[in-house]
């Protein structure tokens, strides 16, 4: 667990922000027309740029957990509303416990221990209003386990990629 904590301490310093197609950094989703201009940065560049969004962080986390042969899953939480709000996060299993590894969602950053993935998703459902902030309805939140993206996706391509993943009840 110490190695996981050290990795978390390294990446928790990455600030929230996204890169557009020309390489400019935007520190908010509200500027730069995110859905039209976003381009996923190379995973190797995240710690160099010191800016990333949640799904880029998940790819950095996936790389770490694979390298260390730790059972893990990346999850796409999608709020089915007019804004299509989403968040991605990583869960991993260690010593018969499941952990929510959160390095992006500012109010939930940390390594949180649970007895099962279902407990993590229940906590998530009950607290997603902190992330979504407006008009949150639990029944509108769906979860997908998704595989590593093959390319440096745009926003829409990433949504499609994740929604083709395994739906989690």
C-alpha cells in the first residue's frame, strides 16, 4: 500500500485543466469550447504539463496499476441530463478490499477503502451532487467499466468509447 500512497502523493499535485488541439491549456471547462477543441494528451506528458482532466488521470493510474500487477478497473460515471456531466475514476482491489483512487475530483481526493465495488458506487450515487452541483437525480447516473482508449481521443470519441464499455448495475 505504501507504493500506492507514494504514487498518489506524486499525482495529486496535477492541476485540473485540459489541452486543446493546438496545445493550449485551459483551467476550466467553461472556456475554450471543451467539447469541440479538446484533445487527450499523451499519458507521458501529464506530469510534464502538470494539467489533466479526470480521464487522463485514469490513464496514468491504469499504467501504474498494470505495471504493479494490481487488479483495477476504470469507471466512467455519466449523468444522463442535458449537460451530460461525467467523471472517470479508478478502483482497485487489495487484500480483499476495494479502494476508490481519486486524484481529480477536488472535494473527494484520496484513497478511500470499501468492502466492495457496489459500496463505492453507492457512495458515489449519494454524493455526486457535490460534483454535478445542479439538478442531480440519482437515477440518472450510470456507470461503465471501460478499457484503455486506443487513440488520443476528442471529447465525443471518449464518451462513445466509454459508453461501449461494460455497464455496471
